[in-house]
């Protein structure tokens, strides 16, 4: 690799020379005549605006991120109008403090070069570009000691440079004039045979990042690091087919002047489950498919899994926005506004759980071989938008499972997430949603902890705190959501409202035992089969008929039919989960006769006409004892529902709940 050298401006430039097009141009000068302010006041205002932008960039990899996202956007822009072979060159001089990024993308015209460094100017289309706020190029031009640009289009080539941008921005003594473009003979060899493209090179000087600090000395190291921390590692979870089909050449000159190079193809984010230090890795969907093929209770089924799924080093999964909303665990606490955000931003969730938090440090030490305290990949929450990571990892805000924060890496990717200036801060509602989805992803992984290697990295002290937090969480839930029902001298042993499908199953069977629900016989309940339960409805006594004294009873028709054939019963925490199973064709609506759930969701109400058996005399048509609703579609009964929340509310206050049901479904 050739050594870097900085161009001195040409002493004399003829006006006819293309290099004269930029010579002497001040990108900020155009701002000074717009406000009507005195010149010195306007100059100070411009400098403050630039300084505010510079202060918003505090990360070690910010300059790489801005240069790479601009280059990738240029490649996308050219790909939108013609077929070509996209190429990207990254050149790093560790000792000289220079970084260059070269692309054979669309190139820039003269006005784009002149004004791209001006604050808040962008030539990119929103929603199809990685960056479009107009601050990144300003940061590159005025955040470092020097910058030079070469760009090429069918109309010709443009080359120029600016120096002392950072010195001017931070100068309070008027020692440095505001930089202007200088002509340059800079003409990178990489673009000699290319139709179009751009090269941007910066001289870092004494600003961040000091390249030797990372202890990355080879092209391979820098390629892997940039995949983790910059847009080079694209996150295309929400947009299959958008991946960069790009050849990437990384050239690095180390402190001793030794040059190395590495060629990569189609780079993506370095997802943790790909770390070479992990020997046995499985996806959650793969595990669940294997579990579904085994008969028995949950513990038995996990124990019967073959060795492929035992003693795992890591588990991972990717959930689309639709899968997030359909999954009862991931969507458990999402309110309506958060559900709208998931759909609006086409949110995708990636999660990886490692058996021991030591995996991160081993990966950094043995694979990346960089400075130990750089902490490039670890447990935490990574927000990402527009196909690239945004900002640093945040701590997953766990409570009852706080010990697993260090084991879990979660990515929340948004389309058009639009974080604030400097690619760091998302809107509060986005951050809150990201926190919630990260917590729920941990809950999914917790189901399969028995499959992981024994060492999860949780100390005895942490384990004690986990247990304490779990107990506290249950005590708080009981205080806020007590569940009380008494039949004679017997009362429910379940003390608080259900929080999961398992709680629904337990509560339903206890209500059967207490006699609140009658005439239901259970053949078998299984989690390993396609459907949860086979049951029979048996009306053997006129005491089960609907009446004022028996408002949960059945119709005369049900009494005449007597004993039903075996029917399918499904358990769900939220009725919408069953609707999601129907839409995925995991279960068929024609097979299901009864749904037992805690609550009825909005999607169920939207897709079905619900007849409330608890409203007025509607129960006189009930066919199965205790059902709270009938779900109709195209005027045909599809299945009955026992919504336990509504059922118990009716038992406590028949008139009040009847009025609520009438208003909700019949008004």
C-alpha cells in the first residue's frame, strides 16, 4: 500500500483548470448574508452552530461511521440507476492518523461538493438513505485537522481540500481564519478506471480517535471492528434483499510502516452468535420445532432433546415486527401506542444469549485481538436505524433477572428511526419501547436455560439478588392485581391475576375443581401436540340450564344434545395469540371449538363479531357451560371463548359486568 501524503495547494491555478472550480470557496460564507446581522455576529453564530455539531460527536468510531455511511449511500444511489459492481476501499494509516474511504458510487457535482460541508444541508432522500440530516459532512470538515475530497462523474472530476477546520472551530483568539477550499492534485488510483466515485480523506491530528489506542494493527482486525461499530456492518434484518453486494478492500499501515490488506464481500453486522469462540449455537425457532415433535410435559420434552440442542454456548433468534406483535411474551406489556410504533418503524428484534458473559472478553482477546477495555461487543441493548447501529450499547433494564444483563445482546432495528444529531439519542418513546422489547427477549431465552452450558456467569450473590427481585416482583403483582373467588368454604389457591398462559391453564382447572365451571370433562392436556387439549361438554342435569339463578348455564338445545363428541380446546393468555396462530396456519380455525384465555384482545374484536353471553339474556343461547363469548365470522359460529377475566368480573358483579359487556359489544 502506498504511503499517505498531504497535498500542498497549487501555487497558481488557471481559471480554465477544473481544479480552480473549488479554489478559495468558503462553504460557510453563504450563511453570512442571509440574516441581516452584522458580519461579526453572523460569523460567531456560524461558529456556534458548527461547534454544537462537533460536540454531539463523542464516539471513537464517529468519523468512520460518517464516511462509510456516505459511501454506502453513494453506492446505493448508483445502483438505483444502473447495474455495476459496487466497490469500497478503506485506508487507515495508524501512525499517521489518516483515514480514507473511497467508493465507486454515484459521485458528486460541483454544488454538492461546495455545500455538503455546510450545516443542515443534505442531498439525500429521506427513508432510503442511511444519513440525511446534513451534519455528518460538517463534522468531518471542521472536526479534524484537514480533509480532502476527490469526486468523479461523467461530467468530469473535482478535487479539493480544506485545512485547520477543528483549529478554527475551537479558536477563541482569531488565530485561525475560517477554512476555504484549496485546489489539489489529489487523484486516487482506485478510481482511475471507474466511471464515477468519491474519495474522502481526513487528517485526524490531535483529535479523537487516536488510532493506535485500539491496538488494531492489521486489515483483518479493522474489518471486523468496523463491522461491529459502523455502518460497514449493515443491519438488514427488516429489509432482506437490501444487503450491500459490495467488495470491500481494507488497507492498513501500522506504526512500524507494515502494510496489510483484507478483501471482504457483502459485509454485515458481526452478530454475536457468529463469534468463533462459540462452539454450539441454536436458534429459538429451531429449538421450538424440535420440542414440538416430542411428547410429554415441558421438562420431559427438554430432557429428551438430542445432543444437538444440549450444553449450548449460545441461543439466538430474529423476530419480525409481525412476529413481535403476535408473540405473547414479546408483546406482553406493549400498549396501543407502542404497537403502532412497531408497525410504523417496521421494527425487527435480534437477540443472542450466551452461556457465560466471559464469551465477550474471550472473543475480544482471542479473535479481535484488540485492547481489552475497548468493549466492542458485549451484553446490552443496541438500537439501530436505517440499516446501521446507532450509538453505544445500553444496559438492558432487567429486574427479576438482572443477572442476565451481561449474557444477552439485543438489537432493536427501526426503519426511519431518525435519531437526533450525532447518531446517538433516539426519541424517549423509542428508547422505552426498545427497553421493553429487550426485557421480553430475555424472557424468551429464560425458557430454555436448561439447554445451556452450566456456567452462565452469574455469581451466587447475583443469583440471590435474582431470586430476591423475582419474589419482590410477584409480591408487587399480588398487591396490584389480587385474584379472589370463594365457593362456599373453598377459595382459589391462585392469589394473583395470571401473567402467562401457564397461569391461565392453572386457573381454569381450579375453577373446574371449585365447581364454578360445570359439565366440562378433560381428556388430556399437552404442550407437545398441535393442539393444547381435548375436552367434552356434558349437560347431564337441568340444573345446568341457563336461568336467573344459573346465569352461566346452557340452552335447552345443549341439554337435548347431552354429551358432545371430543372437541379441541386451546389455552392462551391473550386471545390475539390464537388469531396469530390462525394467520400463520399453525392451527386451523375449523378445528378449535373452545378458547380459554385471560383477556380478549383488540385483534380478536376486529376480526370477529363477538356475542357476549354475559350481557342480559344472551346466555340463554350458550352451548358450553361458562362460556363468556361466541366468536362469529361471516355470520357463522367459529368457536366459543371463556375469558377468565370477564368471567370472574361477572361472578363478583353480575349487573355491572353485564352492562359493560353490553356497552362494549352490543351498543
